C-alpha cells in the first residue's frame, strides 16, 4: 500500500468545502482539515450534517480496504450538537455529487459515558445525497450506527473493508458490519472528510 505524505495529499488533493494545511500533532506529521467558516456551524436547511466536506484525493479507484489514523477536536465556534465528526469518504462522483462515507463521533465514545442514545452513536455509515444520518435514523434506526471506544484529541486507526458489504474496525476492533451498501460500487475518488464544528487530523492514509 502507498502511504502518501501529508504534503503530497495537500499538493494533489482538491478541497471541497474545507480548509486544508499540513500540521504536526503529538509528534506526527499530518494533514489538518476544517470546514470552511461559512459551513462549520451546521445551519438547519443549509449545511446540516453529512455534507460533501472533504479533501478529494486525485486517484479514481474501487478500493477493497481503506485505512487512516484520525484525530478530531472541536473548533472554538463549534455548535452544541457538534461531536468531532471525522472520517473517510469513497466512491465520490464528480466533486461530491454522490459518495459513501463512514465517520467517527469522538465525543460519543463509550468510555466518556455520553447520555443514551449517544453512547450507541460513535460511528456512522451514510451515503450522500439520499441516505444521510437523519433519514437513516427515521427509516432504519440503529442499523447504520455503532458504539465505539473513541475520544476527542486522540489518534485512532480506522480500517474500512468494502465488497458488496461494508465493515469497519477502530484500533483493531470490529465495530460495524452491514451486508448491503447504500450505493452501487464505484470506481470513484477517496475523500478525507470532516463536518460541523470539527478540526480534524489525518495521517497514514492508504487504500488497496
């Protein structure tokens, strides 16, 4: 697997609704992403959750495995409903007209003992534009989310395995599996994804 450097990802990637810079976090060279200021507060009816906010990497592929180390924390102006949303998008068509994604919500980590049902919402799989979190909760509650032992401002390793199904592990522990994906398989592009109120950091990104 090729592990592009943060500088390489920044030079070759295309920002869509995010600010992107290289950074160093707890001794690791990484890429820092945050939603553009006008998009980071999550206004209802404008940019409320599961939006195409990512740094798009240039290669088109249909990966079987995607991996990355992720760390997230809240921005100073984050709204109350922000949870440190950070993850990976794939099967991205054009500049985000449609895509699949799986993201973590570190402030919902089980070891932080959040109020139920937040303790069962540490991770979310969704597909844009027709299968975002609010619709999935209404039509099939709990099926596309899972509990996760995660924390803000902490590096976590996310591994996503793809076929006709999708499964995910965090720090080597499988936490999510779904037999049917929400969109047909690509090929498409890979995106490093953040959402409302989040300052996110990415390292060790690779796919195969």
